[in-house]
């Protein structure tokens, strides 16, 4: 590399200074010493120009040599088009996959947020570590107020609650929108700006403020076509109205992918006493902005201490065995957390594919170098040094890897789109990932690394070796070192392929379990709808709402092909977690042991005939009826797990239960009138489920419609929508799907996991098979004379066939053993950092090994058949 101009001048000044110093030390005065030194050194400008010309000559000479080598490499590769194409495509697969996945990893995990001073934003969460499914809880309003009044390291807090509104207005039919109900400080805390209008502020707080809403950028552009006249329009959100005041800039929609954000007055529930005063009614997400000079560590320490004091001061809000802890994280880290594990695993899988690709290409290059050993030996004998020979190999590798990188970058563009859509299921940040310069740099870096590796794989011939020209006769001899390296590369491919195959097999096994699990529901003939009844204007429990439910079920039941209609509060799996981790309750005769908390059960509502419609057996007692209304005896139906756990011999009918949670007010006993089979509407794989159902007629909480039909369920969707709209013109009817399709939707992330990793495993397996076949084919071609002699002395062709096949099996077996050991060690290390890491089962491991052994045998068949058909006379004449 040419030195910089400043470096050259500094070097000249240094030489002059040393000469002047030496003369002064001998007694000369400084002026005389400087003059003598300059005279001795000569013309400084001429010396500088001379040095520049030397450097320029060397630079041009090196560049010219590199250009000559690249031209030579291009000519050489045109005579090996098959090899060049194979190498370029193989490298393109590895480079393209890595470049694409790195782009997504960078966009999701590393790129800063658009929020102002985003490194000062924190996310606060609490969790009861001693209760299953309660490790990630939100806050109640009293808890938020306590934190605001006591914490000094956080300059401001922002609160956010997710609410589904039935929206009317902004054109189109009534529809549900996912909204965020926020306080006036939220946008200022989050450091966000409007692109149109204004955002909510402190003037929008309070019960007397007019309703106001801000549209998210994605909703404004996709649903409203960026309509600039939307500001000032009035919309209805449930029973309340709101004015659209602004459009939010493009930003990460966290903690939920909302379409609008509205002030608190738009949600009647947020103004109620339960929300404002109940310390256990937790539905608020909490964000904060660090105060000037405060660090994340100091804020975490203060928040933890204040929260611990709050827990001590209010024991009634936390169970005796509660282990409630506060978690504080930077907002960017919190947003990326759900996707971190899967993206790092994807990146590791892509890296494995790249290693396999490089190993395969190294095998091809090594085999080519053996065939070219005569050419390289001649060049060495004529005076070419090892540097020149290695530079020739490097130029050839650069051409191949450059071609692979170029093709890989072309493949990276669609791969980025695929991977980002996949990652969006884990982090909303993936939706904003685009192709940028990082893809280019990653591709170039991987290409350079591969080029250097491939240039140093072959062994250079010595000009003094007596066998230097031994290949001129046309034979191919493999030295023990070359043979060892060929087999090492093939074994490496098998080892990494085994790791990917085992991982993909584990995901496929999980997917099969989910898709074949007996859920306990009628999956194909039951159609589920969302009918959010807030659009009717009726309050919970009011007669108008119940009349709507009764009229809808009556008229829908008269449609042709309909066998049953029912109302309930939850669509299985789709509404998982809608009522939290479970609610404390108690029953007749049950007393928890000292230090033990009351049991929890899932709270659900159901209308008459619900269990018959969805296919859940009634085991004892009766179903809900139209007589179970407000004012009648309070009743409940429990699941089999509740009956067996809390009542002797499971005799729960006519016993009583009551909720302990303050949300339900003063505990009111309910008579248990029925017991139904366990169904798990939270998990696809059914397990024991503590569930308590209450009649919709007494609670007024439904919102989900179930229709059982004897014909094609989807053919009923238009008729169901028409009937419901005839009863209530403003009623949304959405998300129609059979329970089977609901399950498929819920399982789709697992299906995507299996698909993506199976793709990686398939590519790796294909490359590994080609590698094993290449090694054995090259081995057979180099041992033609040996096989001819064996046949000449009486060896049967089948013995040679078995011999070559066994070599392929041995390579595969060693690779599988290495992959199993390495994969196990890697999984143990990864388990320390990622709690979700699991070891594949024995069936999966054996299956992956069997696939690789079978693939190795298949790859060995052609070389083995060729070895068994060697012509004896031709083999003996080959030397």
C-alpha cells in the first residue's frame, strides 16, 4: 500500500533531525549542523519525487500482476465451466442467506428507534415469579400513581392500555380497530412527532376532555390512502365519539400493533371506579424517560426499591406467597427481545450453511488442484515462487467468490422480504426492514473470507520434488495429505448437516403434534365470528344487549344448514390470555393450607347450547338456559379438573363457588349446575384446564358467535353477516373462521419455523450429498489402476461396490458422530443464555442420522458402480 504524503514528509524530517542532532553532539553549532545535514541528504524535493516514483512503480506493478492473474483465472475457468457454475451457485446460497438474515438481524436488533433520545427510553413491567403464567403482568392505575409520585430517576412516565374498539366512521363498514388508550404525556415521553396535525397532550386528559384520536402512520397510509383531509373528522369508538387530531410519524408500534391511539375519555371502562381505584385491576403498560444524569442501573435500583415498598404497604393486593419483581429494560431491547433468540438461531443456521458451502467448494477446488498439479509443478520448475503460485490461486478464488457474492446479493433481496415477514411474527420491527448497504458489505466480506480460505486449501508443488512432473502422463494421484483434507471437508459438511437436520426434525415433530392433537372441539363444522357488542350502545348486563344476543341466535338458528348457534366470550386459542393468567376462587368446604394461596381458574362466559355447538361433552348436571338471566339464581359450570381437584369424588353439582378477586366486588356464591370435559382454549395440545364458565345472560359479556353447520361453513358467512346487520346496522362481524382454521392460524408460526429450518436443512443436505459424491468419485478416478489390479487377481465387482459404499457410510458416520457431539455441546452452552433451547428427542436424532446415512449411500452409488465396472486392460494401461 502506498504511504500517505504526510508519512513520507515525516520520515524525511526524521532523517534530517537525527543527522542534525549527531552533528550538534560533535560540537557544531545548530545553523552549521542543519546546513551540513541538508547538503549531505541532498535535494529534499528530488528525494521525495524519487521515493514516490518507486512506490508508484511498485503499486502499478502489483496491480498489473493482479490483473494478469485475474485474466489468467478467467481463461482457466472458461475451460471448467461446470466447476465454476457449481462453485458460484453453492457460494451464492451461503452468501445470500447470510446477507439477508444479517440485514434482518441488524434492522431488528441493532438499528436505533426513531424516537427522540431513544437510549433514554425504558420499559417497566412487573411479574409474580411464583405463579405460572403471571410472570409478565401489567400495572393498575394506583400502582402507576405510586411510582410516579416516588421515583426521581425517571423524569416522566407514559401509560398505555390496549383496547379493541368498534369503530364507525372514516368510510367503509363498521369494523374493529386495535387501539391504544394513552394519557396525555405518552407521546412526549416516547419522543414521537406527528406528520399531520398534532398528538395528544395534557389538555386531552381528564373525564371532561373531548374525545380525541391519533392515527398510526400505517393505518393512515394503507386504510385511508394517506388522506390529508382526515384531520378534524369525527369517528365513533364504541359508545363514545372522538375527533381525529393527528397522524403519528412512522414508528415501532409497541406494545401492540395498534391502528389508532385515543385519550382516556373514549373508554368508559378507564373512567370507572374499578379501573381508577382497584389496585389489582392491572391492564396498563408503563414506559418512562430517564431523568438527566440518571442511568439505567440507577433507575432500575430505585424503581425496584420503590416497588418493593409498595408491595409491603399493600399486602391485600399481593398473595402471601407472591414473589412480585420489577423488570426494567431499555425500550429498544424490550422490543427486540421476542425476536432475539429466533433471529440468532437463524443467523447461526445461515452460518452453518455457509460453512457447508465453503467445505463443498473447498473439496472441488482441492480436487481441481490435484488435476492441475502438473501445470503448477511446471510453473514452479520454471521459477515461479510460492507467492506467485498462491497469488494465481487467490485470483481464481476471487473470481469464483466474486461471482458467488454477486449472485448471492441478487438472491438476498427476495430472501430479506421472506425473512422479515417471518420475523414480524416475533417483533414488529421486522416490518420496517429494507435492503441497504449492509447487504453489500456482508456479501463482500464473506466473499473475501471464502476467497482467502480457498486460495490456501491446495498444497503447492515443490520445484525440487522429483515427482514434480509425475502427472504429465495423465494419471491422477492423491497424496495421503490431500486425501485426508478431502475427507475432512466432506465430514464437516455431514456434521453440520446433521445439526440442521436434527433441529428441523424437532420442529417438524412439534408441528405434527400440534396439527394432530385432539383438542376436544368440533374443528371443521363450527364457524366462529367476532361480534364486538360495544357497537350496539348497550352497557354490560343491560337488557338491550341480552336481547340482541337472543334475537341473533334465534334468527341465525333458522338459516338452512345451521345445526346450532351460541354466544361465548372466547374463541379457542385466538383469544388466549384475554382474561389473564387465571382468577383466584374458592368453593364449599375448601380451605387452603397455611401459606398456600387459593386456586386459580380461567374465567369464561358462555350462552345456552354453547357446549353442544362446539362439541364439548356435558359430564354432569345441566347446560345454561335462557332462564339464567340477571335477577335469577347465580350459577356456574366447571371443568372436570375443577371438580376432581376441589370436590370429593368429583361431585361438584349443586355445590357453590365464588370469585375472590376484587374485580368481581364482594364475593357472591354461585351454584354449580354442571361439569363439562376439559378443553384447553389456551394451548393446542390439550391438558388439564381449571375453567369456570358463567352464563352470558348474567354477566353480559360475550362478543363471540359460534355457528355449527352441516354444510360448507364458509358459505354461511354472508348470510350470518346480513342477519346480524339487520338486527344492529352498526354491528361489526369479523374474522369468520372454522375452529380448524383458527388452529391453523395459531400454529402458523410453528409451521413457518419448520418450513424455514427445513429449507436450510434441505440445502445443507443437498450440498453435503454432492460433497460426498465428489470425494468418492475423485477417489475412484485416482484408484482406477488399483481397482483394475484387484479385479485381475480375482476380486468380485460386488466387493469393490461394497468397498466404495462403505467408504461413503464411514464418512457419514464420522460426520454424524461429530455433529451429535458438537450439537450437544452447542445446545448446552446456548441453554445458559436462551431458556427456550431444547434438545431434540431420540426419534428425531435417529431419524436425522438415518436420512444422512441413506443420503451418503445414495451419493456413493454412482462412484461405487463406476468402480465395479472398471475395465481391467484399460486400467493396467493407464500408467
